[in-house]
């Protein structure tokens, strides 16, 4: 069963269920995790603030991250294409780089690492075929920018995380083109 998306590309119901279902599962898992363990304190480049990160901020990033994992799963299940390994490695690196902030106090934002990678992935790798995915990324970026700049005055981790997300994306992009690997 297929449905036509807004750009004229055919999207299978199976693809939709796997990708957005993965995103939903990942997001729910982290909601439960934070309900059990509480939300972390806000960490800025100046230090840790005496306030907890809001659920809206913390949870929103798991939607695009789950979509990336869902895309890798869909490629593995449906296309039997080895590019899923690269996407899984990228997702693993995104997670590691995001947690570096917590473990080492390096002034990068894990949220911006993920969202900049994700938006570039949707625009360049997926060639804007899935407008809803791009819109989701832009909404999450707006949320991140709002909290980082206007509430926490933390432009440093916003910029450094964005740069790392962009670098990670273009390393994978280079690999895809060098070895003729396409999604």
C-alpha cells in the first residue's frame, strides 16, 4: 500500500510506520527515563544552572533522533542496502557526541549536534522528499535556539554543537559520494 507525499514521491505505509513508529518508541522511552530519573540540570558553557531542563526542551530532540534510527531500520529491512550501517554509525556518533557534554564538560550542545546533522540529512541526503521531517527538524531547532539564546544565554554551546553536527554530516556525505553509496 502506497500513498503519495506532497512532493510527488511515493512513500509506503510500511516506511511511514517504521520510521515514525521508531521515533515514537524512542521518544516514549526517554519520557519514561526522565520521569524515573528526573530531568538534568541546565548545563551552559558558563557552568551548571540551578534549574532543571524543561521536558519540552529535553524530549523534543528524540523525535528527529528517532526518525534517523527509523530510517536506518527501514533501509535495513526494506532495501537490504548497506548504507544503513553508515546511518547507524552516524546515529551512534551523534549519541556519543551528545553525551560528551555531560561526561566531560566540553562546551557543546548535544541537542544542536543532533539537530544540525538531522536537518542537513533531510535537506541534502533525502533531498527534501519528506517535508514533514524537515518541518519537524526546523521546529525542534526553533525550540533549541529559544532556550539556548533567550532563556539560558548560551550561544557558545549552540554554535559549537552546530559546527560538530555539520562536520559529522559532511564526513558521512563525503563517504557516501566517494564510495557511491546512496539511500
